[in-house]
C-alpha cells in the first residue's frame, strides 16, 4: 500500500518535539506520514498549523520509516518561551 508524500515549508511541532542531548539546541520530532522538508536551510517553526511562528530552525536529518517522518533539527532562534 502506498502512502502519500507531502512537501512542507514550515515545521509544525504540535508540542511533540524532544531535546536531543545537552548541546546545539537539537530536537527530534516524529510525525505521521511521509513529509518532505528542506534540509540544511532556515525553516520557520510553528507549534500548530494556524498559530504564529515561534522561531527558526534548520533540519539536519530527515528519515522516513514505517509510515513516519523522523526529523532532527537545530533551533536557531526562538521568539517565545518554548
């Protein structure tokens, strides 16, 4: 069975992100479905699809597995308390 692929230009976290290690402000985010985001480029981060932007990040790694997209990103700037 095939799964659709979506191309996205904002990272919507829905509060599911988890910090990776103690340095570099890196986070891991697992999303349902296959999603394609720009890698190694500045991308806006939002908590929800309709919410305001909370900052900028840079996706360092993107993996598709078992119907999920696993994203490791570095937070570059934050406009509000996380």
